[in-house]
C-alpha cells in the first residue's frame, strides 16, 4: 500500500509563540438578572401564570384564609381561592369537612358576607351554627322540593346554585353534589370566575374517576384523634405525594348544640330553616324563573 503523505504541523516563527486558546467566558451575572426580571415581569403581566416547581399565585382575586397554617402553606395564594371552584371529595359523610371550613366561614361572616348552603345532606342546626360564629341572619339554606325524584332534585339544586352565583350577593357558597356531570361543574366554575365568592362543591370520593374543571381538588379522609387526611389531587403547583395530616378542633358533646350537622330525623334546638330575617317564611320556595340579575356594577358570566 503506498504511503500517504500528511501535512506537518506548522512551526511557530522563531521568537513568536502560538497564541494561547481563549478560555470560555462564564455566564455574566447581568444576563441572569435580566432573565429573572423578564420572568418576573411576565408573571406580573399574567397573574394566572405559574411555574411547575412552585405554588401558583391567587392572581387578581383574593383568597379566603383557611385558619390552618399548615394547609395555607400548601394552597396557591395561601388560602381558599375566591372566584374559583374548590372540590372537596369525602370518603364518607361527616368526615370533618365542615370543621375544616368553619374558620373560613367565620371570616366571611365576620366581613358581613352571606353564606349559602345548597342541598346539604343533613338538617342545619341554627343554634349550633350561631354558637360556632355563623349568625342565622347571614345563612341561607336551599333545599330541594319534597317528593321530587332524585334527578329532578339534583337539577333544581344545580339551577339554584347557578342563580346564587349569578346574583354575586354571597361571599361563600357550599353546594353538595352527589352526582354531577362535568358540564354542570364547568358552569359553576365559569360563574365563580365572574365574582369573588368562595365556592366549595362537596362530592363523594368516587368522583375522582371523572375530570373536573375545579381549580383545587382535595380528597378528605378522617383519621383517629380528630385528624383529617388531605390528599392534593389538583392544585396550581407541584405534586405532593403524601397527604397532609391536619388536626381539627373537637366537636361539642351535646347534639343539640353541635355546629354541624343534626340527623334529619332528630329534633332541632332551633327552627330548621336558616334564613336571613325573622320575617322570612319557613315555607318560602325558590321557584325557577328568570335568571337572577347581577349585582350593580358587575356583569354576569356567560355559560360555557
């Protein structure tokens, strides 16, 4: 095989060394600071924008304090989202969901806001709720008509919840939805976004198999010793693999003064209808009709 020629490396001229290789320049701190400023400006311009590795912010809407520091630290904005739907899923009724929400409901009542209870599964106890810091004049209880089929009752209560949100006259709305289609939840979410109410939908744990437009989705399970296990299935922030164990306050010993609830067949210590005025009729019925007009200065949301 013939020999292959190759070019010899060039020789440096006598007395003239080769130039030393230029070292790679480290990233300038100014460029990093500029990038951070650009990201901060983007987050300020779009409040709903958040990074996957950090908790999202509340955006333009405020939040309602939870009353529990450990829970607030895990929620975007540090509280229950106002102007958005929160879904609370329970493994069983009476898992401690009302004790969990009691500090937030007290804060809303203390600010003079109305609170609506839409289709609760048990009879509200007006005396117990008042003792817990929720005066009857700020509570509204909406119940389905007696004797109607379950499907009709569910449809009526969804319609009532939509009218409550359209009115934008309530600071807190709790609606119990044993069964609900995704489009019904989407309507509640759209209407919640148009106002500043804190909206909780209480549903069974089996609903986890379904998608949900809620901005926050928590699974609640009772544990021994007044401890509530909270699993974060959906939030604007990083995934939390382990549940949060939150110790709740104890319940009153007497059923007649319990904050929530009394069984439907038990005698109530106060009138079972929780109304805003002593002149309200206990047999008042919320009939379907024209949608409620929005509060002055606000526009009703368009249903999706």
